[in-house]
C-alpha cells in the first residue's frame, strides 16, 4: 500500500498567533457545504450515529455543533460516549482537544469520508481532503499523520459500533419472541452497516488498507460469527438431538459464518445503491437465519 509522505506545511498566511485551544487561531466557525446534512444516516450524521464534522472559519452556527450538544443518555451509564474519532489521529493523541479542535477534526473527517466515498481510498490525496474541508495542510497535520491515519480514525467509530452490535446478539429461541428479537438485531446490523458503509467497503480490501487494519476488521468478523454460533448453541440446547456436542458446535460455527457472509453481502449491495427493498430484505434475512438456528 502506498502511503502519502507527511508534509510539513507552514501555517496559513495571516492567521493570528493566539486564540483558540489546540494551537489553532481563534477563527470564526463555518459549516462546510459537505457537512453532516450531506450524509443522512451516515457515521458522521446527526441521527442514531453521532456526528463528526464541522467548520473552522466564518461566523459561528447559531445551533451548537453535534459534538458539543448535551450527550443523550445511553443504557446503563446515563451518558452517551463521544465518538472515538473526535479525538483525532496520531498527532492529536495525548492532548485534550477543545471545542474548536474537535470541530476541525469533525470537518476533516467529513471531508475525508466524502472523498473516500466518491474516489475510493487509493485515489484520494491529502490535498483533496484539505481542499474539501477548506483548510490548510498545516491544520490537517495537527490532527492526522496522513490519509491512512485519517481512515484508521474513521475506522475506530465503525469498529466500536460493530462491536456493540456483536455484544447485543440475542438468544434466538424457537418462538415468536426469538424470531422478533432476531429481526430487531438484523435491522440494527443493517442500520450500523449503512452508517459506516464507505469505511466497511474499504476495509474489505486488504490490498488497499494494509494487513494490520484489515486484521482489525477480520478479528471483529470472527467475533461476530462466534457470537452468532453461541446464540445458535444456546438456542438449540433444549432441542432433542442424537448428535454429539462437538458436532453440534462445529455445525453452529459453520452455519453462523455462512449466515454472516450472506448478511454482509446483502448489506454491501444495499450500500452501493443496488435497488433492493430494504425492509423486505431484512424480513427475508431474518427468516433464513431463523430457520438456520432451528433446523435439526
């Protein structure tokens, strides 16, 4: 994989030397045209998956940026955690970012996501990202080492949300409650995949993103397959069978992997605008996977 050389660009001409936190000028804020609203339901959007993009230079928005709005309660903690990506990439680690720094990170993340979506990972350059974000190379390198670092930062959000989905896989009992629980989970998986579709598509290409990054995605894939297999094993525990436990476990593992591959490929097709009826596909996937759980 080709990585872009780190460019040490000087600060933008005329930028005041003091002001905001994180070493950035106390510039007024503006929203980029390619902002949260351009990505309804995306990983940077304002809905179920909190945002990651805003501006740096013109008048402040009258409404607060998504990262600065009060956190909505989450189950168990009472507080919704901030997106991992808002901490920035390698150069930003180890220092606390202020509101202006987080907004700059969000805008660069949005710009990077838009460029990756339109051009593909390999074709995107740091130049493209800073141009879309309407900022400088110097500002970019305050928060990200290169475009690979920016992608890995976006990936942190995708991996966290997919880990949450993995942990929430239900026990699919052989009744209407089990069927409904499975459908709800598949719906949540579809929402999560759609929110991070660009990142997941790139992640699936090992030759592009590199072995270490691809390995993170592969490990999560096997964790999810394992969660499905465990759900199958528990669900079938009460069913009478003459098969040895070892054979049942192996069957569950292989069936779970097959189900997961089908689930991922259908969501991939939905993410590239193949005209499939989304809700009907959720119903069909639910029926097929439910049958896989409860077929002797």
